[in-house]
């Protein structure tokens, strides 16, 4: 528990209004059908949250909804949207209308988890990515989370319980934001996510709004979309999900690294002069890309 227990009224610690009574608190979670997102859904439900789970695959969403209800006895709503197109000009109004239906819920937490472009088998030199690859990563990782946060911020502000019981926006960032080669667009979107989170958190604080924005910087994690195996530096998606929620709960907003050994990796990179980091990262990623190319 640690620092976490020093903020007992924080919604991420205890969402139930009255002990024993069903919770009225809702969390909206994107990209929740597999990987870290699915495990964050379980983590939040185990803490008593009702959840809005988002995905693009109706079958997977329905199946997860049933499992969450059966395992945790919470209420679950599904939000079916393809994040790569949902906020395009043609679908914008329809998507805003779908999101507006969530505003009547007591939305206390938004987790912008959906992300693409991080599967090692998809890493490629920038000029070998198609225009479609580039647009998909920009739309899913940047446009979707920005517009969704824009749409839900009024509800998050309204439901916030005061300085000791803020609402939360938790954004799934990545250590790739240091400038991961062969994943330049992905790295750039995660850099955006870090800056966006910090800017919005600072702005909301200045405005006296009780909404904390957290950039949760995730390093290598074994997940459905990133099968790399669990080891000391690579936790399972289940463990990462628990650490994401715990570290957000303990934070007062800003940037957090949920896993200590990922902080160590970031620190070791920051200590190196740029020429050394560039040579090391370039060599490592080039070898990885060549290895995956041979398996095709
Ligand atoms: N795993 C890592 O090592 C790692 C490291 C750093 C940061 N992160 C970040 O953590 C987050 C989760 O990663 P993960 O490894 O758990 O990912 P994942 O296993 O690939 O899961 C991604 C989720 O997003 C959904 N999704 C993808 N594209 C979508 C779209 N166009 N519309 C709607 N839903 C879509 C997927 O749904 P489908 O089931 O339909 O595909 C899935 O539920 C991402 O933001 C990622 O960038 C991960």
C-alpha cells in the first residue's frame, strides 16, 4: 500500500460511496478487449468500479462484459468504436453523440489505454511504413484520446469530489517517447501523450478543477499485442495493470512510471550522452527488425 494508503478518500482507492452499498462510480476505459486494457478493466472492477469498456470488436466486448459482471458483480456498458476512424470528420458527430450518452453516468475515471504501433513485428523504417500505417497510429494514439478526453472532461469535472477525492484521466504512455527508432510515429504519439497530460494536468490545477491527469509511462510488458515473454524487466499485463492503477492513485497527477525497473531503464538512458544512446538504440532496434523480417 505505501503512499497509496495515505490518500484514503481518493476515488481510485475506494470508489464506493457507502461501505456495502453498490458503487455509483464509473470508469471509462479504451482498448479494453485484450492486453493491459482488459487487465485494467478487471483491476478497476475489483476495486468496485462500474465500467464502460471500449473496443472495436463486438464479440470480444460482449464476452468481456459478461466476465466482468460475473467476476466482480459490477455494471458494465460497452462502447463500440473503431479508434482509427471514430473522430474523422465524417463520423465525428455520431461519435460525440455516442459519448454524450455516457455523461449521465457518474464518470470518475477515464483511462486512455488504446494504442497501436508497439508490436515488435510491426517495427519498420519510417519510409517503409504506408500512409495508412501512419494515419492509423496518429488517429488511434493521438486523435482518439484527445477528442475523447475533450468530450468527457465536463463530466469528470462535475463528478469530482473535491481536493481529496479528484477524478482521474490516466493516459497509457510509453518509454518509447524517448525516441524509439523504427517506431518513429509511435514514439512521437507517446511524446504527445506525455506533453498533453502534463499541460492539461497543470491547466486543470491552475483552474482549480479537481481532475488529475496522469501520464503512465509503460515500458516493455508482455501483453496480447506485445508477446515478448515475462522477465525481470518485462512484467505481465496483469501486473502492469495493477501497477498502473496503484501508481495513478498514489500520484497527484503528472508523469508516473508504474514499474520501478522501467524507471531504472529510463534513468540509465538519460545518463548516456546522445551519441551513445543513438548508437545503442539504433543497433538494438535494427537487429530486432532484421530478426522479425527473417521470420516472415
Ligand atoms: N505492451 C507493451 O510493452 C507496452 C509498452 C509501452 C506502452 N504500451 C501502451 O499500453 C497500451 C496497451 O498496450 P497492450 O500491449 O496491452 O496493447 P494490445 O494488447 O495490443 O491491446 C490493445 C487494445 O486496443 C484495442 N485496439 C487497437 N486498435 C483499435 C482500434 N482501432 N479501435 C478500437 N480498439 C483498438 C485492441 O482491440 P482488438 O482486440 O480489437 O485488437 C486491444 O483491446 C497501449 O497504449 C500501448 O501503446 C504498451
